[in-house]
């Protein structure tokens, strides 16, 4: 499954790219994020590997992030692996104006096992969830809104 989502943010590209790369800000825009543990490499650099934990309803999901490309302020690329799911994400920061940045996220998913069936049955949910995450990032970048705060 492949798709792209994008959102325009009313901030300069350098500021948007820096906020996106800041691991400490992720729980503010990635709902349910509990923790991030560096497993290998140097934080924020290609080759770094992270164990990410998310609370989703009553269950906890573990995901491994491998950062593959970091070219600020243009591009951030990484892969995410969880049980039955491999996701490649290429995020670009496009300067639309001096105070406006378009964040474009190309997503490629590969599924195995039970997740293959779930992906088939819920294929529309994946782009919707990605767009929700992007809109949460926009709310943080534009207005300082933290998803953990009602």
C-alpha cells in the first residue's frame, strides 16, 4: 500500500524540520507515545535505531524505527517495523513561502500474516491516521498544541 499525505504549516521550513526531528517533541504530536529508547547509533543521525512504545487503547505496541536519511531542512526518512507491518516513510519539507512550509509524507506499507487481512479490510484507515498525525504536528508547530492536553 502506498499513499501521500501533506499539510501546510505557517512556520519557516528550518523551524518545522527541526521540530519534526526533535524526538523530545514527538509525544506532543504522536498520540499514545510512551517512550523512545535509542538502541544504536547517534540520535538524529542516519543509522540510529529506536524502540518506540505506544499505548493504543488497552494495548501497548512496540515499533522499531530505523532512521535512514537526514538532510535538514529538506528530508527525513525512516522505516518502522512492528508485528506484521513494515513501513517506509519519506518526509519532505517544501518551502511554500518565507513563513509557510508544506510537509509531504510518502508512505509505503508492507504487511504479513494477520496484518495483511487487516490492511485489506481497513485500507482507508491508514491514510486517515497518517493525516491525523500530520494535523497534530501542524497544531503543535502553528499553535503549540500538545495532544496530551485536552
